[in-house]
């Protein structure tokens, strides 16, 4: 321990330095810090101190800069904690044009569909001939009611499936009905003159009449075919023709004796006819003749094409008209050389369908429409086939 006792008075003071403690020596060796006062700073003149601020002093007023007149400027939107980020906001703005385009195209598609639907309804609802630009001139065809086949007797088959192609249905109901707007001639009963002449077809009752059903509502199923779609009640809506004698058919021919002999030789059993005058002035006469078999019917059909000549028609010659839509029946057409407006004034057709032969004669001084002649012939063949 260092002796720190002061020297006594009268003794000389020693000039030898007293050693410092170790902690003070370490402090002297360390460099002075930034805030420590050095011996040079102790002898430097002191800076004058700033006067203390007065607590009651009023700060000077600085006027705010003058704002221009008008609405306040709109700055960039500020994003808070609940708003979208900058990347999400850019993606949302990029999707907006696509959504607008999708809405526009969707609206255009809906309008196009509605327009097309309205146009289709407007075109298909009215009749084709009522539309401007689609009206076609009348080609002479008639408007017939729905064709129906008569009911068959119980246990009898239809002609296509019966042996030798026999017709068991009522022959009068196999006649083609009159078209719309036609004037139907009243059916005539079988002539009494034929009975007086001793014709076997007039003296005895027709087997066809006994084979026919007693009423249109008799049991039976309509035959299959393009016309067999209605019930027997619908078929009865068409008035039935009257029975005729086979000699009545011969009386309408210019060669009546030859036709009568052919009818007797072929054993004609029954006959019926229907006559009407169409709205175009064409007179149509249809005869149906029933024979004992298809062999007898075909024999008369072949002779009628060469010997028969309708009395009320102009002279007829074999024409080249072919009915390709009637493959199940035999047919032959004839037309008059006399023409009006380029059309024959008379046309005739013979049809052989099993045990039935049909004769169709159409006359008109102004000319017979070819389409009407084809239509009547094909429809009558459909009822027999």
C-alpha cells in the first residue's frame, strides 16, 4: 500500500513522483472519447450559451399556401389493410375487358337465337303457298280426303295375303272418294233392263254383296298400306256408291256387244261406279268390276285395252304414260289425239288388281290435266293393292 502521509513541516519535499494505482494507469492509456474534455478544451474560450426559451412566448404564424379554385385534385388511391394488393388490382383490371367482351358476345348470341327462332316460326306456321315468293301455280291436282280401307269380314285376309289376290271387302267402299270442291253425281241403282235380258249377272244376287259386311261397323281389321290408317267409322264417313250391273258398264262403251260378251266369258260378278265433276270442269268416271278369279280378271283386262272405247269420250289411243309407283298392279293408259291447250280432251286408264278390274275415264273439253289424271289413277290403285 502506498504511503500517502504528508511531509512534516521544515522537511524538504521530494521531487520523486508517487506511483499511481493500476486502474488509473489503464485509464490514462485509453484514448479519449468523443465527449471527453481534453486539456486543450479546458483552456479554450467558452461559447456563449443560448438564452432560455420563454414559456409564454407565441410562435410566429405562417400563412397556408393559397389553393386554386375548383374541385380538389384526385390523387392515387391509397391502399389500406383491407384493399387488394397492387398485383391483385392489376389482375382484376386486366379481367374486366374480357368480362365485357364475354357479355357482349353472349348477348349477341341470344339475340341471334331468338331471331332465328322467330323467323322459323313465321315461315313454318303458314302454308307454303301463302308465303310470298313460294306460291306455285296449281298443276291440276285435287285435294282428296284421308283415304281409308274398308273393314274385312271376320276371318278373311287382306288382298295382298289372300290366295290369288282376292278382295273380300265391300267393293263399293274401294272406290276413290270425290275430291274437295267436286260435284258428286247421285248413284244409280242396278238397271232393271239387265234382269229382263236374262243376264246371269243380273238374275242372281252378286256374291260380292253377300261377302261384303252388312254395315261399315262390321268386325274386321283394315289392311296395311299407305291408306289404311283410319278406323272403320272414319271410312263410313264417305258415302257408299250403289251397286251396278256388269251390263251397265258395257252400255257405256261404243262396242257394247263385244264388251258384254267379254264380261259373260270372264264371269263378271259385280260392278259399282262413282262419277264426279271436279272444280276444274273435268268429269271423272270410275268403274270397279269384280270377277271370279284373278285369271278371269286378267283376261278381261287384256281384251278391254283393245276392244273397249268409252262412249262419251273422244277416240283413245295407247299412250306412253307409265305409272312407276304401282308395281303390284297392272295398268295401261290411253289418251285422245284431240287436244285443247296442248292437253288431251280425254284420258283413260285400266287397272288389274287380283280379281278386280278398274276403269278410269276423265274428260274435259278444255283438256285434262296430266297431274290430275296421274293422281286419280295412283290413288285408286292404292285402294285396290
